[in-house]
C-alpha cells in the first residue's frame, strides 16, 4: 500500500495568500506582503506569534517505538524516482520551506523559512530562511541547497511533475545564504498556487549530491541527506526498516514542530501479504495497525491480545475527502474506447452484495470524485457551472446538460448477480457490437473475444474482485483476476500494462495544478494518469480550476469537473468510510481533540512508557 503514497506525495501541494503585514514597495508602488505563512483563500488561522498548533500536546513525552507493517518488497530509499520500489516513509528525511497542518484545508506555515515576502499578485516570492537550520550531518542548510533541489526536480523529477514545474518558475535568485527569490511566469496563467508549490519542494544537501555523484532519478539504498527529525537506523531489504529520532535535530523548538514526532524509533516490518501482516500484529511483532479490511474489523478482533486488554480498537473522526478509490479502465485499450462497454462492465459490480457479505456493511458507496462533500455535482448544472460548460458544449455529450450526473448503480444485496443490471449491461454490449457467440462469449464483428484482466497484489483484493469477475463471466466476458506481487503490480502500472487495476485520486477541497497530472491530456502517459484519460473539455475545466481567483470560482469549476468526469465512466467507484479504524497495543496516547484532516499517529501521538512496561511485564510485548 505504501507505493501509493508516492502518488499522494508528488501531487502538487498546497496554495497561496494571506496578508498580515503590508509594506509598500517604493520601486513598483505595488503592495508587498510579509507574513509567516500563506493560505489559498482567506486568512491564516494561526497568528505570527503562535507557539504550536492547537491540536498538539506541547509537553508530550518523547521516547518509545512505533511499529507498523508493510507488505511486499522494497529495493530503494529514493521515493522521488520511477526506478525501484521505495521503502515505507522514505521521504521522512526531508523538509521544505513551508509545511501544512492538520486543522486547515490549505494553509502553510514557515518551516525552513521563517517568513515570506511576496508581491500581492504573487508574481514573485522571497523566502527568508531560518539561519539555524541544519542538515542531519550538521552542515548548514542554505539558499544554495534550496536552489539546487529545485533544479534537481526541474531536470530529474518525475516527468509529469517537472513538466508542470517548468510552467511555473521563470527564474530563481539566491540573494544571500539565507534568502532566496522565485519569480513566476504570469502571462496567461494564474499564480495562485505557485508559492505553495515551490515552498513545498523537499530540500536536499547539495554537497551530498555533488560528493556522491548521485542523481534524483535513480534507485539507491543510501538516502540523500536531509534536515528532518529522523535518520535511517537499520535497513534489511524486504524485511525491515528502522528510523531513529535525531536528538540533534535543529528544529525541535520552532512553532510548527513543537510536540511532534515524539517516537524515539519508527519500525516498519515487511510481510508477504495482508494476512501475514495481521498475524504479525496479533503476535506483537508490530504494535500499531491501520485496519483496512472490514472483515477483520468485524470478526477477527477476538484474539488473546484483545481479550487480555492489551490491544484496543479506536474509530477516530476523519474529515478528509474519500480518495475516489476505484477500479479503473485502461483507456489505452481499444476495447474500452466505447463508453457503452465501460458502462456495461461497471453495472456488473454488485457493491451492495459485497458490502453485506464481505464488508459486514461497513462502507458506503462512492458515487463521485468529490464524494461526501459540497463539491459533488448533483442535479442539472447550476448557472455558475454552465458559464464554464457551455463554451465547451461542442466537446461534451448532451447528457451533461440535460441529465443528472450518473451515480454508481444500485444492486440487489441478496443476490451476487443482479439480473436487472445484467440485462442493461447485455443491451449496452449488444449495441456496442459485442454480441454472444455459440460458446456464450462476447465477440466483436471480427470474432475477437471481449476479455478483461484485473491485476491485484493481495489475497484480500483477489477475494473482493472474484464476485465481480463471476458476474462478468455470466455476461459473456472472458474475465479473470491475476494476483501478482506488489513490485510487479507497480511496474505493470508504470508500464500501463493492464486492463483494470485499483487506483485512488488525491481529491482535496481546494485542488490545484496537481489535477493535471491525474486527468490532463499532457500527462496521458505520465505515472499518475493511470486511466490514460485525454479529453479536451477536461483540460479546459482544469484550467478554470487552476486559474480560479476566488473560492466560489474554484468550487464551481471543481463541481463542473466532477460532473464531466463522471459522464466519462472510466472508473468503477469503490467505497468509503468516514472514520479512521485503528488498532494498537494500549501504550499509545493522543490529544483529546483529533484535527479533521489527519489522525496523526506518526505525527503527534506519543508512547506512555508506564503502559509499555506493563505490557512487557504481562508478556504482551518483548522488551
């Protein structure tokens, strides 16, 4: 599951604007804003003199170990390359000029940068860096390192990301060792997200790259030198990763870091599959678990650790949007070009039956990319949406304007095969030219059989896919699910060598340029555009989102995009749950108030050492 974080990591970050102190520039006579942070729309929550984020326990004890499982393999500690499979949490070493928080949608505050200065139109920004910032090897972190890191991403970063970055930054100027200026392109584009984009870039040690001759676009087990609070302590390929808290970390006392990263050690144990990982947790090999298997949550927490009170279950509030997890069609395949084929196949997934028989009714169905939010399209387009959509009318199906956006089909939860949906699907395939031959197979006019292969990397996903497969077979489709190891899965997804696979999208309340990497034509073969979607109307709506100058403009454009994407029918939506389901050995503690946008178990939780020692004494854990 951790390789998916690469997607989430590379999607383009936060955004722009807050006015705190105003200074009039004598040169340009335009307003220059000096501030301790920046927000896309409106004001920052925290003032310049804040001591710590509200949800933090500023006196949280430091020490103990956090251990969690991963499954599959890893052969690299470089999370910024397509080459190799990076280890879990491999970006933990690196910091950026700005950092986000967990109780605001899109605000950013100074981390390596103490303050920022920017023109009101956001055509440039100056970062005033903290002179005390140090890399983990003790060397100063300077503006030269920031400029070097930017150049690395521009020249060696993931193709889709560096393509977007090249459109943003016009020039970079190192003013002095602790001051750097970015000047942005302005003609024909919005600068709303630019400051947060460059402020969110990881910063590497220039000296380390020059001394080692390393590149960003390579697979390597030696991590680059960063400035973050953890160091690599132990590495056993495909078995274990251990990160150690750096007692000499430079930033423990700055406001954005107070009360955070309290574990002395973070350990990740690798297992062959999800089932083995669960058994490892039961045996105390790991002490924390994010429970993503509904059947486990409902039926398997009756083991000794739970009975003895050693292991606890928690459901914590989750204010994040669902990730639009889905089965996706690879639109590069000719057989999926006809929208009727995609709609027909999607009709055969019986969520209601699966939810009842496999998930113990733990989930709700996803109907939209911006599910469970005010951004989800509903009804006919509003006047504000029409202002965006009507100029694209020649590129869009009439249904976008005359019908409510499609939702996931409902099915009979009592029967795996819903006959009503099967009839609809059969009619759609017949109309698309895929008729049933004497052998009961769907074939086209050339006699080619309609075959669909699902690729998965765990027994759990195989079990979930199998009823869908059986329904497709009943429809006459030559369907199958193939289970491969996570490394193979990742490589086949990179190579676009699949019919259908599972993906998720980094949906947010205030998205920006990152959406282009997932839905834009320019990135049709990029690492993040799994489906291969390339659509001129979608490209135009993405431009509206990126150029929006107000929150209402942004939200109307996002709703229009949600509407249009759903009419494309290139995904079969999965399910979501609006809570974090966590289980852990009863030694972890957390603040009374959990912020809406992060459960924070690796960020602001801590270990109660007395409880830990009690677990050891009772034989629940080894010392």
